[in-house]
C-alpha cells in the first residue's frame, strides 16, 4: 500500500499509522568497498529499493525508518572507505533501534538486510530474535537463493554480476559503467573461501574488492532479481502478519 518515510512523519502521525497496523521496515546495509565500479553505499541502496518495492505491494501501509548504514564488515576492512563495527556493537545498535521502533507501537517490524557477510547476517538474526514482533526475511535461503543465480550461491554475491545488476536497475547513475566493463571475471568460491578460514577479501583472492562477473551485469537482470527478492521478502512479512 502506501510508503511513509519515518523521517518526514510527526510523532502523532507515526502513532496513528502504528495503531492502524502499519508495518515498519528497517533497511540495513553497510559502508563498504564494492569493487572499483560501485560506491560504498551499495547495500544501503539495494535495501532501500527493496523496501520501496515491498511497500508498493504489501497488504498494509509501511513506515520505512532511516537506514542502518554501518555494519560488521570485516571482509572489506582492508579497503579505504569501509567502516566496520565489532559484532557486539553492531548487535547492540540493531537491538536498540528495533526496541525503539517496537516501543512506538509497531506490531510488526521487518529488517530488510542486504549486507550479506555471514557474521553480519548472524548479528541481524540475533537482534531480530531479541525483540518481539521483528521478522528478518533472508533471501539467501531456498527457494529464493538458488533462483538468484550460480554466482550468488557459489561465486560470491559481492560486487559481481548480482549486485551490479541490482545497482544498474536501482541507481544506474552510481555505477561506473566503463570501469564495470573493464573488470575480468573472478571465479572464486567466496562462501567456500570464507568457510575455509579466509578473514578478508584479500585472503579470498579479491584484490579489488569484487568477485564474480560485474561486466556481465544488466539492468534487466537487476529487475528480475529485485522481483525475486521482493517476492521472498513479502512472503516472509505476510506470513508473520497472518
Ligand atoms: Zn554488498
């Protein structure tokens, strides 16, 4: 239904929306290196775009809170511009934000997270479990994850074809297309490297903070991916509402 930006609401209007059953959405991203062709804000841009698409299709009004733009992001830490928080700080920050939103009367809060570093997503799930009424959609899981492509599941969902396509669909002005087209494909099993003990993108073999094949990205593919992610996010929220 209608999307309300929490930054532009008065408190009585916020209360009225919460009492009428509006769902609060909290976009979560990071400030993190995403290859030489994308900005540090990629995860935030994607999370906010998913919130817009969810709000347009959800059966309730949505209040979108200001995004969380800092995260635990140890893998990109060696690259300038990346700001990483330790797990305890990140967990406390998220738990505090969610407690505040729920305290305002919202019965359902969905955390729309698009910083996919495993340790960070664990923190997001921990924070979600600690606060009543919070749902944490996770599009990595079946059935959606495998539909997002081989690169997403095996090659690395970081600044490759997957994320670059999403950015071409959501914010093409933020993509350096010439740089994108010049990048050779990097066929590295990022999840496998992480499981094998690599501690950052350099140790995984990603000297430029990207993996996969950004040069193959298209806006059309980004649209298709957004639809799949939005479907999964909506299903998770709708099931929490029923
Ligand atoms: Zn990302």
